[in-house]
C-alpha cells in the first residue's frame, strides 16, 4: 500500500513527511513499481496518485469517511466522503497534512486526483461559510432532526408527525456524530434529558456539531 492506516500504533511512511520538490521532468516525485520494469514518463506517477486516492476512499486509511447520506443511500452526495473527526491522533494529523500536500500538488501541477469530497468539505477547505443546506446535502436526517427539535421548542408538532412527543421519546443530549458513533453534546449529556424547554438547545448543539465537526482536521490539511 502507498498509504497505511494511521491509527497511532505505528510510524507513517516517510512519504507522508517528505518535502515535495518538483523535478526536472515536471513531477513532484518519480515512481518505480517494485518488481516491474519501465521508466516513469508520467504514467506511473498518475497511477500512484490514483492509488493514493483509492486508498483514501477505503478503510485502509481512516482519514475520510462516507457521509451519512452515502451510508444511508438517501438525499444528496451519496458518493461523497468527508474528513473523519475521529482521526485526531498525531499520526492521523500528519496524514491530513499529507492530504493537503496532495491537493497542493494537484493545483500546481495540473494532475487529476479523483477525490470524492463533499461540497461541504471543499467549502471548509477554502474558508467559505457553511449553511443548513450544506448539512442537508451530507446528512438529511440530522437536518430533519434539527427542524423537528426547533418545532418542539416552539410547542408545535413536527411536520408530518402529530405524535412526536419529547417526553415519550426519552431523548438525552447525545447524538450520532458524522461517523455514526454516539457523541455527548454537552457535559453529562448522556444523563441529561431533553424536554420542550431544552429542545432548542439540543437543536443548536446538533447544528454546531454538524457545521464544525472537522475543524481540527481542516487546520491540518
């Protein structure tokens, strides 16, 4: 593998830390496939970049995860990936730095790297403000829950659900993060119930998480 799983248990390959120096042939690095002959006139270089992208879009490297809409096969962006907020070890952050180098390489050289990043992620990379529409594009269920909680806070039944009662649902200040794992939205959230008086707080906390869950990874990239 060109990229390795960076779970903090081992050292990343030197490729992740090496500075990029454009060679006389116009490539940032030369590629030789072990056990195979041939000179790199661009084809091996492009194949290596494509292999890196393929590994990034897999469980081999934990830097990216499929967005909830992709996992649930619903809504928009069903083929899109986002930065993994749980990839926060020093080794993983080195990996995100390398991802940033790959993107910079593509911009400078014109090489095409088939990254299937969601528009949500690209907006974060270029510093554009994200909106509810961006959340809906990657996680339609979270967007719906935010709306329903807001309506409950106003004393209204969520649209299309006349029996959506908070006191019957036994909600707490926990919610699945973008990877699907349970996340406490506030201190002691797992033991704090949500009622009509706190429904708007719950909605705001889910919104804040969905707008900013990848801020550490974005800084590394």
